[in-house]
């Protein structure tokens, strides 16, 4: 497994402010990894609302099933995340393991079992020994502090090469509220809830159904628009928590998603999701290039998304980018195989702003040297103009390198 | 580009018999490659019927559009195939190029332009200079012989590491008829007409609509059940030609697909298609393992196919096999993401006959050492039992190696 940091990693991490009503702690429970933290406990004050979106996999992990069921209660007091073991495809043992973990956490925190949310990431199919959380969670509940968000993001990493955090401060009514998020990638990343795990926290007083609506709306063009390898995980989980503590600073309580006072908040919230989603693409396994695919002129946005995903998931397109080759022929192939309306003779394709193909053939002004130079950039933008309608969409991915094969050909051992 | 022969290549080539009514010739027209043949001319006697199936790409190559249109004439006198340039995404020039090539061939052969069938494979987006066929086709028409089928298969190769041929001899009525086929892979291979190019010839007297029905029926579980990288080509073409010459040996003329005398012929015909399709998988770019995926107990055959394809196209499953890792967790992931009915707690998974997972968890008798040893085989069979119904299907693919990335990261240059 590679341990070098992705060359696409952000140059610095943002300062993560404390959020009133949220405390956290990390520990090394020795679930799988040596010499690193692998358990995160997030403590949430009374009155915290919760929302979540999950993998569409027909074989979801035990923690995904746990969270889905507990969302109905609309309130959260704790989040327990472990890395190293996904507790997926673990049968009855897996279910027992989630119950036992939640019981342990509930005792440590002093809350109901149903107010504990769980997420696990790592190997699939290995039983998770939840007894390892005994003692660990109790100690964490005592030691938890409002700081060390970066440490939290580190504790949930698997093949990630850097921790992923994002933050925003925005006005809600006349009060400033904070949104903090963290995520982990980096393989088995595909649409339909595109990251394995991501958690967002705010002190804004937002009712659970509203938070759920924001999350559903925000995920579509952020996490669901990122793909590393087209492989949808069994564990994809995005949870949002709102402690409501900003009400004491005068933030209005929001009980309707259509509340006009939410406008700036929604923008900031979506910005945090987009930031985290881009970091997931930047830490795609073996990634050396960040690839932005823009499809415009499609019949609908949905059609543009499907075509963009067909390009983004094409091994031939991804390997060409790894080879710094503006191989627009493979882009044509990927457009053609998407099954969506496309007219070869109206198609234009650009790489990093340089048009290489137009009206169904090579652009007459195409200059190989100019394009080759542009392909050396760390970021490659592929723009496809279909010339059919007004549908437009954007998807992020990364290149496919030998390193991806190396990482995944030797992951379990 | 790799030049080593795939370790999965057949140990020997079959002797390809002559087929009455078919002659062939190859030449080096210098379209792209140096020091190798790149043009194939197949001459077909009067009365030859033709059938074809093509890529479902919305951006098909000019030769694909040419063949689709000419199939209506139901008769063929010549097939011209070139490698090195796919004549795809070449706009009006591409269309002119197909017309010019067909004109040149028709003059050389002495037939109508509409009786000439065309196929091109190689780079997409580069104009194909059809003037290079001038003289070449004339000479080939004169020199063509009934032998040298292996040479024909060599002339149509691109990144293929070995030529792909198959043959069968079977009774039709009381006469023996011959079926010869050739194919080329090796990347941009996905369902919906899974090879870039394949051609099958027989001396059986079979009417064009019957040949079309046989081809459509035969392709479903052969070429359409093979995937290398999930990337459907713009050029996928499978053509079948029946000269009818065996009528002089007493073979009955077949004008209905339901003719009971066809039974053995259909079996042999499908066998040739299956043989060629497997060779395409065996020559998948960078392939080191042939992977057979069997899904059973699905609700329908179609559902089994979709799940098998989801497994076969998963980069995480394919890299695990490259690493000789029986990573059934990734198989669970691929089953889950297929979107088809599946019940985690009824799922069983075997690698090369060794059950590793059953009823939604690791098999109790699982022995890592035994499985590891089995994964060293050149052929890996993954069997998934869903336990839901009687739907069953089988798909062939190969592993995903660093070599695939190397081949495709540096193909154009």
C-alpha cells in the first residue's frame, strides 16, 4: 500500500473552529492498523438533529442499516466511527456488533442506544470485534474536547493519503453559524452517495426534516458527482448533525426547508460538501491528475450527468489522462456508449480550454504541441459540447494509474 | 506498447481449411504500422449472403454506418478490413473514405459498390487516407487464395498479441459444411457487440435473413458476454458470410431459421463464436488471468447478466484478481451496486470451486491458504449464488494489471 501523500492534496488544511455542542475524541483500538488511531467518538449535546443519505447498494453494511433505522428518531447524541473494518457482509455477527457498539457508546455518553450513530470503513467480510470498543469509548467520552477536528479526520482514514476537512462560517438570521465537515475516500468511490464516509456538523438550529432536505439537495452535485472507479461501496454514509447551539446567539430556529433565511446557509453548506467531495477526488487511489468533466448542450441535466459519468468511469479515458494524452477518440467512445442522445456530427470536445474536435471531426486548428503542453497540468478539464439542448452537468474524477492497480492488487494482505 | 504474447494465448492455432467461394489476401498499405500487414481483402463468390451485428454506440464509425446500410442488399462479394485507423469520428471525410474504398474494391473485384463490406480498427479521429488502397486492392484481388486464414487474422490486429481464429466442420443435411471465423480484440471491449471486429464465413447455403437470425441469437452468450474494460467501441462489427458453395455437395438450401436441419449447424456456429469471444478475453490488454463469472439463483437470466457484468467490470474485483487475492468483499460490493434484486443474507460466493462466503458472511470452513493456492491458477472462476430464483448467466473477462495502464497510457504516441 502506498503511503506517499497524493500530489493533488491541498497545500494546507483550514483551521477548524469548535462548534458549540460538539466534542470529539480519537483512540487507537487496534482494530486492524498498528500505530495509528482508528476510532472516533463525536459527542453531541441534547437537542441535536440528524439527517443522512446512504449507499444505494443492495448489500449495505450493518452500520448503514443501523443508521437508516435510527434516523427515524431524528435526534443524535453520539457518532462512533471506526476504520480498518467495514462490518459489511458479516451476517448476524455484524448486526450484533452494531448493537454492542451502540450500547457501549450509550452507556459512555449517557444517552439512548437509538441516539448513537455508527459508521465503519475498511475491509469487507471480516467480523468486527466490538468488544475492542469497551473501555475505549468510556475514556473518550470523558476526554473529548471541542478541538482536534483534523485528528478526527485522520482516525477515519483507510487508503486515504491525507485527512479531508472543510469549514464555513455563515450568517443565519443575524447570528454567525459554523459548518464543519470531514470525509474519507479513497477507493470504491462512485455515484449514489459517492464517498464511503462523510460527516457534517453545524450549530445552526435546524429541524431534522429540513436538514434531511438540505442534505439530499446538496449531495446531488457534490458527492454524487464524484467517481474514482465506478465501484459503489457497501458503506457509503453521509450524516449531518445540527446541535442548535447557535440559537443562544440569536440564530432563528428553522423548521421549513423553504425558509428564505436559509439561502446563505444552504450555499455555505453545499460549499462544504463540494469542498469535501473534491478532496475525495484529489485523493483517489493512485491519482496524479484531478479531472473535471463538463458536459453541456445535452437534452437534459440527467442526460449530461450520464454522459459525464460514462466519460469519468471509462478506463480508457482515465489511462489516457494518466499518459497525458488528449485522446479525444476515447471521449467520443465514452459519449457513444452512454446510451444518451448524441449526434456525432454536432460534437465538440476541449481539453483544458483547447478545442481538439468539432462537428464530428478533428478541429482544423488542432495543434498537438499546444495540447500536449496543456495535458501536463495537474488539473485536466474535459469539456464536451453536444449541441442538442441546454442540459449541463459537471463531474469530478481522477486518472487511472499503475499505482491504483498496485494499491488494489495488494490491499487485503 | 507491449509486444509480448499474452500468457493466456492458446498453445496452438487450428488448421484453417479453405471454404469454397472464399479467397483472401493481405498487404501492407502503410496506414499506420511499419513492417506489418494492415489490409485484408476477402473475396466472396456470387450468391454469398451476409448478416451483421454492430456496436450500440451513438457515435459509430463510418464503416459501421456503411455496413448497416449495405446489409439491406443481403449479398456480399468483398470484405475490406484495415487496421491502424478506425475511420471513426472523422466527419464527412470519413464517409467519403468509405465510399472511395468501396469503389476501389468494387472495381478490383468486379462487383457493385453495395456488395463491398468494410471494417476499420485502430486510432479514432484521424482521417483515413483511402487512396492508400489504390493499387493495393487490385493486386490483392488477383493474388487472393483460399488459404492463409491466420495471415488474415494477423492483418486486422491492433493491440492484440495473437491472431484469433476458430473453425468447425459440421453436417448440414448429408453434406459437410465448414465454418471459419476470425476476430480481433483487445481493448475497448464491452458488451453490446463485444469485439471490435469479427468475421465468420461458411459455405453453407443459408439465406440472409436466416443468417441474421443465427448471428443475433449466437452473439448474446458469446461476444456480448465478454468484457475487458466496459468501454464499448465505436467500431464493433461482427459480419457473417455464407457462400452457399456447399449446395454443390448436396447441402440443403436453408430459408427458415426454424429449419430443424440447422440444429447441428447452429451449435457449431455458436461454438465458433464462443471460441473467438474467449480468445478476445484471453488477449485482453495486459491480461494475466482469464476470469469466468457465473451468477446463478438470480430472479432472471437478464438480472444474472447484469450482476455478472457489474462484477466483471469492477476495477476493484479485477485488480484483486491481478493480485491473486480472493477478495470476496469486492464481489459483494459489485453485486450490491448492480441494482438488481439481491439479498445479502442469502448470498454465497466461490472462487475456483472453493466456497469463501455463504449466507451473508464468511464461510466457516474458509481456509486462506487453500484459496490463495487456487488463485494462482491462470483461470479464475467466480461463482455467485444469489438464492433467489433460477436466473443464471456466464460472462468472461480478464484481470486489470499495471500493463493495461501502461498499454493505454501510451497508445497514440
